[in-house]
C-alpha cells in the first residue's frame, strides 16, 4: 500500500486507488500522513479540522473517520508491510514505513541530492533532485486545499519544494544547462518574485541566453517587490549581479571548455563513487592546471585576490582515526558478505560525513574513517566518537537477521599522520602508525561498545561520557554524548580570573545602560579560541546573580556538531527561560510552560499562542524541526524574552555563535530591534570567523555593540601559570628562564597557559616545550580556516623565520609573483596571524612577524620533512645569493641555521645551487630576530 500526498491525497493498493469516504476521513488521513510515525494529539487534530469553531460532535466525527481508515488499511495486500493506525495517548499514531509515503521519498532524495552537490558530484546531484521533484503531482493535498484546508505544514512543504528546485537550478546552471532550465525558472519566478536566490538564477540564465535586457528587468521587478512590499533593498549578492550584467562581466559566462554532461540513469548507491568534475584553471603564469571543481550549497569564503594558485600536496596532521570491523558468520556466502559490507559502508559514510569526517577506505573488511583531514577542527576527537556511537546505534541496534545487523567492533585512536593530497582526488592518502594501531585495537576489544585510546579520551572528555574503568589497558569505553558539555570555565573553575577588569566593566556598563534606557541591546564578544570568552560571561553571570535584585542571566550554547543547530540552541534557551530541568517529563515541561505563559500574557488567545509556538522548544518535539512553523516558534520565543525582560532586567547569553547556521543568525540579529522597549541585553560570544561568514555583522545597525577580547598581559599569564604550578618549588625545573619562555610561547591565551601547566604538572613536558595536543589542535583548526594560498604562504614564512618579507617567502615557496605573495601577507595580517614591523625588511620592503610563536611552530610542524628540507635549501641559497651580491658575510647567523637544517635533513652539507634572481629593492640592511629556532628540531 502506497500513500501519496504530493498532489491530491491517494492510497494505492494493488495498482488501484483505495476508496476514502468523506472529506473528514481524507483530512484525518492527510494530517496523520504529514506527521507519520508521530503521536498526534486529538486536540491538534480537532484544531486542524475545525480551526475556527469546534463542534460538540467533533471528537465523535474523528473517531468515526479513524474507524473507517482502519478498515481501508486492513485491506492492504502486503501483510509484511501493513500500515497501522493506533490509538496512543493523547491521540493517534499512523505507523507506516517511510518509503511507502511519497513525501518521505522526496525528502530522502532531496537530501541525497544535496549531499552529492556538496561533494561535487553534479551528475548524481541533478539526477537525485530531478527524481525528487518528479514525485510532485501538484500542491500538497491539493484536493483538501480546495475544500478550505490551510495548514502551516502545507506552506512549509511548498517552501521546501521551491528550495529543492533552487538547488536543482544551481547544479544545472553550473553544468551549462541554462537553456533547459529557463522554461522552468520563468513561471516559478512569476509565482515567487520575492525569492532573491531564484531571481539570481533567472538573471544568470537569461544573461547566458543573450537576453541581457530581460535579466535586468527581472532584477528591477524583484527590487520593486521587495521595496514596496517589505521596505527592503535587495541583498548585496543580487546588487552585485546587476552590476556584473551591466558591465558584461566575463565571470558570468561559463568557461569556454565547460561541457555539458549527458543525463544518465541513476546508478546503485554503492557505485556512486566517482571523482568530481574537473576544469582547467588559468594561472598567472599562463599555464593551465587541472584541478577539481566542487559545487557547494553554502558560499565559501573566496580565495584572496592575489592570483596565487597553490595545490595542496602533503601535510602532517593530528587526526582521530575510526576503524569499524563487522564480524561475519563463518561459512556465510561471499556474495552476501560483500553485500553486507557495502550496506554497512553506505551507513558509515553517511554518518561520518555528517559529522565532518572523511572515509578513506578499507583494510580487508575494516572500514577506516578519519577526522581532521582535509580540515582540522579542535573537537575532531569528539566528532569521531559521536559519529561512532551513532553508527553503532544505527547498525547494531537493528534486527540481527537484517543485512546490516551483524556485530561490530569499533575503535578510535588519535595521533599524527601524513596526509597526501593527490591532484584531482577529493580523498587524501593517510599514512601513520596511528592507523595501524586503530586497526589492531579492533582485534583485542569486544563487539558492541565504542573503544578509544587514552589520547582520544583526554581530547574528547569535555563532550563525551566515558566509563570509569578500562577493560583493556589504555583503552576506554565511550558511553554517550554529554547532554551539557563541560567546556570553558567548567573545566578550569579554580583558575584565577585575571586582566579582564576593563572587559567586565564594559559588560556591566552595557547592562546598566539597557536597564536605564529600557531598550534592547545586542553585544557581540569576539575572540580567538581559548581567549576567555566563556569565562568572562560566566563571571558576569555570577556577579549579576550575587548582586541580588531582579536581574537574571540566561545562557545557551550553540552545539559543536550535529543537525538542527537552530532548534537545539533555541531549545536550550527556551528551557532555561521556562525552568525545565533535564529530568522533567514532557507533561511536566508543558505544565511549566503553560503556567509561565499564562502568568506573563494571560490565559487568553495570546497565552495559548505562546504555548503552541514554544512547545517544539521544550525538548519534546511532536514533529521534526523542518516541519515546524519556525516563524511562529521564533515569534513566540521573542515574545517570551520580551515579557521576561519586562518582568525584570534580562541578559541572554548565546555562546559560540560562529557555529550558528543562517536561521539562527537571523533570529539573534532580530532580537536587538524585534522586541519592544524592555531591558533586554543579548550577549553573543563568537570567534572572528563570524565576521567572515556574515560580513558586516550588524555593521551600522542601532542598539548593537561589538567588543574584542585582547590577549592577556605577560604579567597576567605569569601569575596564571604560577597559580597552577606553585612557583615555590613543587615542580622541578620551573626556573625563571623557563617561565619566561613559556609566557612568550602562550601569547596571552589563557587556555594555552592552562593546558601547558597541566602537561607540566603530570610530567609530560619537554625542554623544548612542544605544545599539548589540545593546544596544537586549536591552532591547527585556526590555520585550516585560511585559504590554500594563505596557508602555503604562512608555512613558507614559518620556515624562513620570525621576521619575513614577500621577497623571502616567494624565494622559499618558488613563486614568481612576489606581488601576489605580498597580498597574501596583508591578508594574514588582517586575520591577526602576522603583524607588521618597522625596519625589518630589506631595502625598505615591508616586513612581518608572527603574532604567536605557537602559530609559527604549528605551521612549520605541518610540513613533511622532505618539504622542510627543500624549503630550507631554497632559503639558504637565496641568502647565499644576497650575501654574494653584497660581497660580504650577509645574514651569517640566519644562513648558518638554514644550512644546519638542510644538513640534518639530507645527511650532507648543502651543495651550491643556482636559483633564479628575484627582483628586490636595493639591499641596505636587515634586522633578523630568529630566536627559538634552535628548539625546533627535525624528527629523525
């Protein structure tokens, strides 16, 4: 039995449409299908069927409709897949397999298309999206809509369909099929003139078809609709597209070598592993480089406009490796073994990629995934464990007789690898002892749990719950993801709070101004990872609470990973507002919400509307977030915050806003002017990348403030270290010289100081003060936010020394375009990675130094030994050439240091080489500060 809601409601059994009696029976079935496998309260059904006036016989009519539907469902010709309509307090639930409903199939195909789109598999993306859209036969439940049904879910699904169509148009435009989609774009735009993304697509298609005037008229029509209807100007991207069309910008045209791939029938899921499409990219030198192009849904930060083209080659990275080893019964048919392995592979790949990891292949029947390649994140270990727990629950929890229900051994190990990036390959080759260790772990642990090494446990403990005992030496069992992460001040609550008096005064003054003016204010606190944002707002919250009075502080945190970022963040915020505890049941939570809403806005329609809107945020949602009327929920939450602030001054803290999606950013942005004149302070903590993801974040808006946390002073860092290390002599070797070296290395970051102190206290510190894994992970994650060109330039600068210039970096990296290197250095300065210095360059050339020693050392450590040796050779040769040109012993100490590195790496002294001369200003003088390089040793 198949159910169809994407069009008129139909129930098809044995090829025939099953009869449904009466509008109410059809409406009950339609509503339950929209919420399939969810409990739908009878009160919700009544409100859906009779939104204005519920008759006294309404419940009886619903019962009759349900009885008739059960008769229809009982006639199903396939007993093994029989849908069931069950009575389940406080209403009903329709149990049906998702693939029996065209709406569920549409959502699955749309998701598959979007995943393929993000991976650059444009052919598969287009095919999946086309199949998804082909399921629609008209508006959702079109026959019921004709009778006057107007449910919020229908609007939501309509918007979802249009969004999928926009995804489809994006991929088709990228494939050069603008003539084919133009016929679909134009009528859709006629019905949706306010959608800017749709407008951009239609303008692009019209321009590529030679209809330039029509493209500009489409823009003017959208602008008129936005200005007249909403009082808004078109977005920046749409305005720039209009200017590009007026200028006949060549970027609007497809590359001349772009070809249209013929449409192919869909391949089996296990066979859809093809390389991304490739295009030729012109370099400044005139040559062409073959590199993959990837179509993404979210616009990434563009490469700096330097013209520098750098292909990633190899890099040393700290990663977490996941090994999944399914155990197959002895004597099982090899074809069945192969099919089971493929089925498990599909599930593993989906969960790993959803968590930000990469599946790198298999060793025999052991699947391997890695977190930290190609992009590192400071919580890679926790992401790996969370993905492993999800895979375990998804596969082991199934029926053992099912194809993927075999037992699994899952192990995770964290360590250093060498990642090799092959041209045109999206998945790097990974080599390292940690990979072998992870595979071996699967042979000594039992099936069922997720097992991790001690390094993984230490790195992920703030986010993952582990068993208190180890069944295998140095191997730990992961129990679950923590409901509330132990991060920031929760881990270091005994550490003194230092050198933040000015920042605390600004927070207090802003809150005081909000209270006096009775006007909402948004304050964004920016700072790099570990700089103390969480500690600052925690101290502010404690000080506000201890001061007494009627002021309150409510805190929510954007989660590290997972789906539904917006709903999970706002659920935490709403539960804190209402006072819902983790131990509360759904009934208790709804009771608390109802009481608070009635106290704040009364028991009338406003109160009921607030309760209805906030129910999805109680932690007990009745339907998935994508089917929730988000505007109604956002409005209810804004009203709740407004009423609480009117009841007493309220500070709402939202931490880690840089992790937020667009939906959450829009909600937070609207709090500064979307509520009435009440004393509401919204404090959002974020890293600087928020300003890159959301350029112009509240720039020029009223009732907004931004503050940036500076590094701690050296005195404060020293006092912090002393407090943790007991400078009275409890720790041997804590000499003034070592203390001073560590203070300089920390660079004013309190988290780095704390992690170094912990490492020293347990005796794991070395004389060279190599960074702890967590510090290294934080710095590496920051470096991976740089563009490929910026990172390559930074690594070359790290090889040369503490003070660098564009000419020196170009010589080391082998770049012909010194100006492009200079632009990258300027970009790195704007990102607070480098800092300009005076009198450091050659012949007046601009010089830079690293803002933090740890950034330089981490960038240097990422280079493979062979690459380091080659770059040191180039540096030594370039300095030799400069010295020869001066006819003197130019930069003797620096030259000697580079020669020593080359000798250590190659086992023999550097032989004379001839390098191309690089045009540079006349050599006058140079001031090199290369301290600390004697401590950076090349591993043997």
